DNA sequence: TATGTTTGTTTAGAGGCATTAAGCAAACCT
DNA sequence: AGGTTTGCTTAATGCCTCTAAACAAACATA
């Protein structure tokens, strides 16, 4: 099925990679506004419109680069997780989260790009959920959720009683839970997502410089957040290193 | 001191207001990318470069509009707060926070603009902290912090022991506390900021559509967050309405 | 009141960006 | 060997930011 890599195929693949690298280089060195079709083409050594043979539009190039970032971040998290045995779920979850923040602060431009790049919500009908960008984003979320699911299987954590879970939350989460197809009750999924939102939201605010008016190093806040999350998930918090 | 409003002054002021209104209209109807100098000028009825007599650059126009949004949001929060007597601090704080979310979801474009608009951190030396945009942003944060301070004065909430507060947090917060000049111990300030970060972060993620993959209506999540915050601040949570 | 300055505006223009169109040459396939 | 696909180029359109030059009306003042 995988087309035999003809000479042309290999060249094309190499150029595609080079283009994405150039785009990323421009982003990290000169900011997101510098990632223009023309500038990237110049960087690669081809002339403007030639780039349209590789990406149909500026938006598509942006999406491809975003997918790259998601994948790299996801890989970093998975790698950190796998450095700990499956029978110590707390260590695995903490390592995953810390790897996430570590990637975010060592790749601020890329992490901010993931956020600030236009995710205009669901205007284009059902959001083309098969685009590489969406797939990579999905995969990213799953790193966390899958671990909570594994945790639930062996060390179930307390969840709100059905009567304490707002009916609308249950209604909203039902389709998503079905789409996930995981063995996680709605209430547990809600707890997991709440934790995820706190983590992700904190990093978002850190990288978008919304907290620099008061804090310069958010690592202690992040660790406090992890402590809270461990408490919520009935895990033993362990400080880093 | 206030210059007597000559005829020219009045006209200028009117044009300035009209320009900012036009910019906002373009933002809400066509998205942030549509807020260009040319488009705004067209909307107002003057021709491109004329707008440079009112704003020195596109960036400055963006900053002015951002300041407008901050002010409007701040006013909405203060108004909601003042609808409750000063002797029911819980009601005042809850009303403030709910007004914040209400403004955010009824003015998604504006709230997202506040976030996504380039706050490139502290590259320009000390961040020109006297720009209208920065002042308005400062004022916005104070709506929340001032209430926590008032709360602290009458109903002090539990704060972490000094030995539980990371030394670096204390070090980081000391200059900010001094700059605030409020009667709030560092530990209490830290608790207040943690609450603020959760609130603001949740709204940020909601408006930036980072949660739409699972939730469509985040109001219940916001109320859960408020419940947590009330618990942290030793307040009685009261459901809305 | 006459004169000079400030202010609001316009058109022209430079330089950049996204994108499309037309054309050319090398690589590929048959 | 000939036709097709692919990669690339230059032109060209229309948008953008921003500067420059020019002009007229409003203002200030001697």
C-alpha cells in the first residue's frame, strides 16, 4: 500500500520536511507573524509561489506545522511516561504532566502557536475532524486521558455522585465519551477533564504571558496544581527529581 | 488642567471614538484579521493614511481597542459587585466572577482578542507599564484582588504555612505585593492569585475553543470552579439566580 | 485683520504578503 | 521517442502597513 518511494517521492518528502523546518525556524527566531509563505520559501531557497506545490494555502502550512508540534509534544509526554513502570501510575502521570510543562517552557513559541493559531471553533461544519492537525490534537489529549483511564481500572478515584453531577454535564459528555470508546464512566471522565483543564489552562496562561505581572517562574504553581490533581485522583504526590 | 474643549478637540474626540467603534465592529462581524488600518478607515469614511493622525500605527490602534475592552469588562464586573451589600462578601465575589464570564461569553470576540492580541511578555524592557492598555489590564486584575483583600480584612481565609509556601513563590511575589501596596500577606496574595488563575484560565480556554471537543456549555464547569474557590476562601457558595 | 502655524485630509508610492495564471524544463512513464 | 506529470519560474492582482508630499481649512496672534 505504501507507494514505493520513487526518487521524486523522496525528494518531495525531503522538501516538505525542509519547508516545515524553515517555518518553525522563522517562528522561533522571529515570531509567528514572520511565518509567511514568501519568507518560508525564501528560507528554503525556492521562490514564493513554488511553495503552493507543497501546501495549498498559508492556512494549510500553519496546520501542518501545528500538527508537528502536537506530535512532538505528545511524543515527549509518552517517552517520559514510559520511563516509569506501569505499576506506579502516579509516577507515570506526574512524569507525563511534567514533560508537558517542560516542553511548553522550552518551546514557548511552539506551544503558544498551538494555542494562538486560529482554532476558530466549529464554524466549518463539523470541524474537519480528519485533518492531521485535529488528529494530532486528539492524540495529545489522549495521552492524559488514557492514563486516567488506566488509573481508573486499577485504582478508582472518588467521583461526584450522579445527583451532584450537573445534568447538562452528563448530557454534554455522553457523545464525547461514546466517541472515545473508553471504559470510563461519565463522572470519572468529567473529573479527568477537570484536571486536564487546570493543567492545560495554567500552561496556556504561563506561555501567553498572562501571569508575568506577578510571577516569573511558574514551576512552583505547576507543582501545586499537580499536588491538587493527585489529591483529586487519589494518588500519592511525589516532588520532582 | 483639562484643556478647554475647543471645537477641534471635540471633533477629534468624536473621530477617535468612531474609529474605535469601527474597529470593534469589524472585529465582531469579521474576525480579528479584518481589523486593518485600511478597513477601519474605510468604515469610518476617511482614507487610509488619514487614520495615522489618530493612531501612530496598527499596533497602537489594537492597544487602544484592547484597553476599551478591558475597561468595559472591568465596569461590568464592578457594577455586578456593587449590586450586593458590602457586608456579604461572598455574594459580591460570586457576582463579580459571574459577570466576568457573562461578559466573556457574550463578547467572545472581544475577550479572545484580549488574550490573543500580542502580549509579547517583557521584551520591551519594562513593558511600558504606563500604556493605557497596561493600565486597563491592571485595573481589571484589581477588581478581583481588591475584593479578596477586603475579604481578608473581615473574614481571613486559611493560607499555607510559611514552610509550605515555596521560597521562590515568596521571592517572586514580594515585588508585586509591594507594587500593589495592599494589606495582603504574601501567602494570602498567593492564594488569591491561584483562584484568579483558575477562573481566568478556564475562561481563556473556553473562549479560545480549546474545550469544545468535549463540552459545549461550560457554565457548569465555571460554577464548579466557583464552588472550589469559595471553599478555598472560606466563603459560602451560592448558586446563581 | 492679516499672517503664519497647526491640523485634517488626500493622492502617490514603496515594499510585503497571499494567491492565481501562464509558461518552461526536467523527470517520469509507456 | 513522445506524451504526461511535476517542480519551478516570472507576471500580475489586490490586499496590507506606512511614509512622503501637497493642499485647504481652522486656529492663533501680532
